[in-house]
C-alpha cells in the first residue's frame, strides 16, 4: 500500500483580502460564512475528505491484493498437501506390493 503525499494548501487560492475591515465581518453574526477562517476550515475539511477517500481506496486495493495473495497461498498449501498424500499413497502401494510378494514367496515355499 503506497500513499501519495498531499500538499496541505488549506488557504483558498483565490482569496483576496476584503476591502472591508475585519471587525465589520467578524462583528456581524450573519457574515461569518464569508470570513477567511471559515473558508480555511471548509478547505481543510475538503482536503481531509479527499485524503480519507484516497486512504479508503488504497485500503480496498490492499485488501483485494491481499485476498488474492491469500488465495494463492491456500492453493499452494493444497498443492503441497496433495503432493504429500501422493507420496504417502505411493509408499503405501510399494509396501503393499512388497508384502504381497513376500506372502507369495512364503506360500510357494510351503
């Protein structure tokens, strides 16, 4: 999982200083939406939402690749188990053949 760096430009790029004094906009309760501080907060929230979305996408991608890797490991373990069972079955077959030959040899002598 590789996260890309994000430059935090919280200040709006088109921010032009108001010709009005700062006291007039800060003093009025209805004008707080136009203040640079609120614009700064809104911009920071948008950046955080974009980062959260990118992190969630990266985690989803990582989970998908991890699940495919886990599936591959499971298949490899299954192949190993099948090979092990085949070796065991071959050994059991060889032991049975040798036992059969020994039994045949013993019964022919008597």
